């Protein structure tokens, strides 16, 4: 097809005219709404920014890095990997060498690298829905067949059903989110162990919200020594208040990390990103100090929502999934009309709200009470 011409004579084209891959035609780009409203509770950000002191040190580190931006950054970034290993040892008690830690531009890139390394045409990735909406997109973008089993009504994963699905599909990648997004559900170690025992490929436990889990909820990091094909992904976006820096990381065996080194883009982690992340890790105690308060705010919010007669998923994350609403879009719109943005995601009839500051939570509660009191179809189903 010849390109069309504009009024000025310049050749133009439309997306439909491009030789786009067939599986991408008609697909909308991923993204939660970014709207300018007073209360933003839709993308699970930490509502508390880094302190002025930490921000100042980050600025100084960026300035130092900027003086060397004519050179490529450290391709292996072992200093950052060592800092991440030190943090994991403090947080979980699991001590790993830097060679067993990897980092990239958000845990999204870590996940994509995993699918690039272990997925592909003729291979299958398995997970259990409802779960993170980007997982099937990682599979699609790498030409990997996607199979989603179902979670139980309470959003848990039945280990026997998981084992049966893995045995039937023989996936090269299994993606397990714990705590799960959008439900907040954490996985018992027994579920991860059962999957690792039968999986022929790599098992990835996505622990993006791990720092928010309740006391006694295990981390899959504790299983790494037993399962060399297990990978545990984390992020600095949530608990570290570093969503804008885009830093995610992974812990696994040296062999899995080496596989990611094969597929990573050259110099994929900028010198500026490395500098900011290292400052944040030096101040991890301060940055994570607010996590306990957010946990308490989350647990109080769960109780309050249940007192309204709503169903609420058990949450070990910094968000809460609640329902069931007769018309969730009407409820979402009603909240938005009152200046509160939450996420319309998960099963039909459910909404997800991030844990904000106490002031933001109060505004959300006031808005939700008004929405539920409306005669429209947003009331509880």
C-alpha cells in the first residue's frame, strides 16, 4: 500500500498501514490512567517521598555520575549488585554473592529478560489468574505461548492444581507473584516448593511487594539454595519510594543470572540509575521506616471496607482489592469525580486501591461512602 499524502504534500501513514506483527494489531499500549487529580491511589506507589537529605545525596551522586557521562556505564555494575545482596541479607537473612544478583530498569525489564532468555517460539509460560496484567504481554512480546490457570475464589493457588497444570503444560517459565497483583495474596512456601519440584524450566517468584508482607509470611529467597532454577524478583519502586528511578532486581543462581547477561541490551543500566540506587540502598533503613505505618494503614482499611459489607482480599501488599460492586466502572467514575483515582482491575466487580497517607485514605473513605450511597449501579452486588 502506498503512503497517503497530507494536504501539504508530505507522505503520511497510519498504524494500520504498517507491517505490524499480527498479534500486536489492535492492541492498546499498557498503562494505568495518569490523571491530574488530588488523590492518586491507582498504581501502588509509596505515598512518602525520600527525605530532603536522601534527595540531596541522590542529587550529588547524579552530579558525580554526570561528569563521566561521556563514557559508558559499568556494564556489570557489581558494586550495585553487592549493595543489593547486602540489603537482601539484612532483610531476609539470605546471604548471596553479587554474582547471584541482577538488576535492570524496573522489575518489568527483569521479567522481560527472563522471557527473552527462557521463553520464545515453541515454549510456554504459565501463571495463575487473576495476576499481574503484564505477564501475558511479556509472553506475547517474546513469542511465548501463554497459559493461565485459575486461582481459587479467595485468590489462593491450590498446590495440587498448580502441579497438575505444570505437569500438563511443561512450561519453560512459571510466573508466581507473591504478594500477587492485583489481589495482594501471598503464597505459602509449600506452593512454591510444589511447583519447583515438578517444573521443567525456570520458576520466577515476583516479590515486588515483599517488604509489605505481614509477619511470618515467607520469602522465596529462603528456597534459592535448594532450587537452582528458582528466581526471585524484587523492585525498589514500592517500599523504597523509588518508582521514578526504575530499578528492579533479581536473585537466583549464577547460571540464571548469566542467562540474563546474554539477552540484556548493552549497558542497559545507566550510570545515573546506578548512582541513585546505591544512595537509596545506603539509606534503606530510613526509606523503609514508613513501611510499618503503611502496613497498619492497609490492615485498618481492610477492616473498614469489610465493615461496609464489601468483600476484601487478604493483602500482604501496599494495596487492597475490594468488591463486589454491581457496576465497578460506575464506582470508579464516582470516585474519580470526587478527586480520587483508584484502579479498575482484577475480576469484574472489584476495584484496587493503593494505601496512601492517612489524609489520602480519609478522602478515599469519604468519597467511597458517597459513591455507595448513590442510587446508581455502583452499590454492592
